[in-house]
C-alpha cells in the first residue's frame, strides 16, 4: 500500500517511476563520502540521511514487546503469550497496533518481531519469541510483519539465525546441520520474507557453524538473498558486527549502532583500493534506498500526530492478547473462584506488576496493573495480599558482617596487585555507586571481599546475592554461588545450614558493562516463610501464589535456571504443607520446573509476561469472566534430566551442538516416548469440545467442532502430519495447520484447514535441495500434540 502511494507521488504527467529506477537515479547522484555515511548508524537508533537528495535519516525503535526508546508507550504481552493464543488474526492486529504506535512516535523501523525457536526453556529471551514450532512461529510472524508494515513502519525480523540462547551469545557457535537449519530454524524467517514481505532483517550476535552471523556468506548471500529473493536491509544487532572486510563482502548492509567497523575512515581506503568493490558498496545502498522508497519514507512525514501515543485501541489489543494467551494448565475444581471463604494473593510477583522480561525489549507503560490489584477489583469474596520479596538489602538486617576486606582490581580477572584495598562495613554496592565507592570506571573491573559474619541462631538459612555481572560466593570455604558470567541471575537465593556464631565468607565479583551492582546477605529461612505464607493459613483457605521470574532474573544477555528461584521453592513447600487450595500463577518465557508441586496444588496458570493490563485478563480468567483458551506454544518437560538439552547445554568450548537435530521440542518427546508435564499445544477451558467427522484430501482437512459445555469458549484445532516408516532421526509427526474456533454453548461448526504441500517437503542434505516424498501421509487432529483423537490419511502422486 505504502509502496504504491510513494511511487504514484512521483508519476506526475509522465510514465510511472519504478522503484528500481528511483533507486538507481539516486545512487548515481551520491558521492563516495555520502555512500559511506549510509552504512553505519548514529545516535544509537538512527541511520544517517543525505538532505540534498531527500534521503531521510531513519528512526528505529526497540521491540518486540512494544515501541519504545521514546517515552512511555503501550506495553504488550510478551510475544510467547501471543503465540499461545494460536490466533493469526490477533497477530496481525498486534502488528497493526505496533505500526500505529510507531507512527505516533515518528518511528520508521521497528526492531521486531523475534522468531528464534524455543529450543531450550532456559533461554533468557524465549519470552520475546513465538514458541518451539516453525509452522506456528511462521504463521504468527508473517502476520505481525504484515500488520506492522501495513501502517508504514518497517518490521525487522530477528535474530537471524540459531541465536537460541543468551549467555555468552557473542562468542558461542551454534553447531547445526543444514537439514535442521532448513526445516526448523530458518522456516519462520523464510516465510516472513516470502509471505510477509519483511523489509529488514537483523543478524544475531552468535556464530553459526563457526562464523559470526553478520558475515555468514552462505546464510546471508546464498539463502537469504539468492534463494529467498530478499531485497531489503540487513543490519547487525547492536555491536554484532565483528569485522570490516568479511562483513562487508558477505552481505552486511548496515552496522548498528555506530561505525566501529563500517565507519567512513575504515571503509574509504578499502573501497578506493578495490578490496571492497564499489559494486558491493552500491548494493548496500540499494538495499537501504529500496526499503526507504518502497515504504514512502522520502515522501511524507513519518510522525502521525493524529494517532494518540496512549492509544486506547493499542491498550485494548494488549488486553485481548493476554485474554487469549494465558494458559490454564491444571484445574482440579478450583477455578473459576467461587468467592466463598478467604483467598490470599501471595508471592514475589503478586505486586508490583511484572509485565515483561529484561533487556532491550523492556517497555515503560503509561500504567500497569499488578495481580493483587487486578484480582481485588474483580473478586467478590474476602481477599488479602501478602507479597514478600526477599532481597540482599533486606538480608543485611540479618547479617552482622565483621572485618570485611575489600580489594579492587583492574580488569575482570582479579589479577595482579589490587589498585585499592581497604576495610569496609559490608560487601557490595548499589547501582550507580561503583564509581563513588570504589573509585573505578564504569566497566571492566573486579572486586574481592573477605571477612566474617555472625549468625545469632543456628538453623536453615539462605545466601542471597544480587549481581549485574559475575559473582562467586564462598561460606566457610565452600563454594555456594558460582555465576561467573555477564548478567548473573539477580536475587539468586541458595539454601545452607549455619550454626550459631561466626562464619567466614569470600565474595568475588566482576563488572563487564552496563549497571554495576553487587549485594550479598544471609536470611534465616523462617523469614522467607514469614514474608510469603499468611499467618493463620488453614486448609480451607485459597491461595493464589504468584511465582516465576522477572526482568532481573529472565532477560537479554543471560539464561535463567530451569528451576524456580530457591526463595519461591521454600515458599511453595511451606504453602503446600498448609493447604491444597493453591493456584500457581507463573510468569516466565517458557517451561519451568513445576514437578515438585504440580500434584500438590489444584490449579496452575501460565501467565507468561502479560503486559501492562494483562493481569486484568488474568483476574477475568480466575473469576470466570473470561474463559481461558490459550495453548502452550512450547513443551513443558517434567524434568530437566533426560531432555536433549541436558547434555548439550551449557556450551562447552563456546560450541553448542544441536545434536538432537530435527527432534527438538515435542518432536523429540514423541520419538522418545517421554511424557511431558504439559505437552505442546495443551491448554484447558471452562467448557468442553468435541471433534468429529474428519475428512482429508491432499489439499485440506475438514472436521466438525462442537462446544458441548455450557459456556462460550474457543478451541484450537491442531493438524499434525507424518509418514510411516520414517528414519529414527525424523519426527513421527509435525504441526502443519491449526485454527482457533470460537463457539457458543452447543454450537457446532465445520472447519476447513488447508494443507500446504510445500511444507511437507524435507531437505535432502546429499543433493542440497528440497524434496517431497510421494505416497501415503498420516494425519492426526486434536487439541494438543498428545491428544489427537481423529486420524486420517491422504496420498500424493
């Protein structure tokens, strides 16, 4: 739409001006210095322009949970929650809202959507992505791209490709074979280019098969450009370019956020000497100009002041995503809440609101509603809130530190002679205090504290650490905490038994970049229970326990544990000892180890990160105002041990082998016959559905869906396809179609789902091409990967 409008503005009385003609005309007028200015960013979120030729500088915004960097904005639910809706139309609506939010702020390029697959549940950015399955991820991503770009804002598909974990992401190489890349990890990107028409792509920080993605010639030049026909802009992630010549020659168009490798002073002699051919530089400019002109950026103001920044339609979209994406995982006759008896809302995530994960995706909403406030507003019965957070600053109250020696070192390795040594009252410092307290620069230093602390009364305690980067803690010579990496887990809590009296400790910390912070303290374990378990709790009381992670413990730059934080484990153990009437509400970007309590509580709700008003949707579901309809976009294993990633993660020697190949997620669970705690595609409702009358042809699947309960609701019909006798390294079945069907009580509807034959093709690694077997294909239809009551087949010739 915007490409047509932009070109019509150029037509005048003569013949239409084609997009490529306009690009070539401008390219011919650019000087070398002007060309060089266009291949690196400036001011963190801008490209440069050339005013004399009408080339605008372009404004970018972080994503993919909203449009931000420019003040308060709509904070949408995490995209994994959108994927849990299994609603492609809602994905388009989300993209459209993002585009409107962008236009309201003059944003040209939105840095989203993310479409890396949820290969391992610990990935710190899974919440930014759209699940583990390539078909689901592709359908949602294509619609997000279409929606964003329909409003005249570029969508940037990221992080290309296999950037599937966060810790040490800039140095780790994803070792993945071509077949697995093609059939799984590249699929959402391919669909977003070919079907979505994405105008920008961001390469990941990672290496793939030993080559940094910004300079991965095969995946950028051969696959993205030549095979898929991508004619848009390829930018690096922020600081993701690692070279000049390899990146320039192998397909990087734009280095962001500045010109460390693509600065004019570096590139100009290489172009003038012919090491970087002028034709190569010109191709980069063509890609930028083609996107700029096609989107109309040179022909209109980008900011649309008629769109309110606090847009009610965006807020309503955010709320609807949460309504459809929250997943009811267990309901042992406890939901909807009856409103009788006492109900407590407890846990660290009860208040304040936890709306998203951490990192560049964090948004600053105009307002956010906590679980406690949302449930208070909806619940008719007696309700009390007890949100207890235990952090190091509180732990100092229980810790009598003595004779603490502080040694500060240059560099991150605690090496050489300390440049500062002194006695302090306690170890650590808060954000913003490092320079003042330690007399060091902002980054690249390390500190060691040694001393003792007193314990008034012996018994079970917890060691509490909060650290922005690496931290190690020893107590009485025993290593208790070993998180020696960037963005170590914040508020990490480890249990330990301490006798009354003095104990020795040693804390080591390094600061890489970002906000420096390190705090350490010790709690009696009873204090955690006191803060989080209501006094006088009885077996008849109901508890909504708000657990999971938060921006400080799940986010960009680090991977989280599979287990819940130790503090929450202690809280849950204390709660289940008092009552079974517990509803777990979990905030996370993916699977969490819930096995110790899944059989001891009566309800489990996966709330993801629900955005600014998503806890209103949660309260609607808990009280029965909204019928839950979300389905898991990723498998929830029962335990970490025995999974394919138990042996493959964390990486060794900066290499992460994708040794499971195609058997990732539910594919591997099906093949190994391992029962997950909750399977891919699973989610409960307050009503019941019946699937029947399956008919299958080579082009479509048709069936009847009936709501047999007494409440309106939505079911997600899922179609899985596979072949008999496939080798053991191939999945038994794979998702190939789905549809969300809304039905009134008693309503019955015929649903037809098309089968995309091109998605039945498999990659032939010997001949390096797509191929499709002819013959019989089995079809399974149901409402999760483990509940497939309808079966059929078709043949291709």
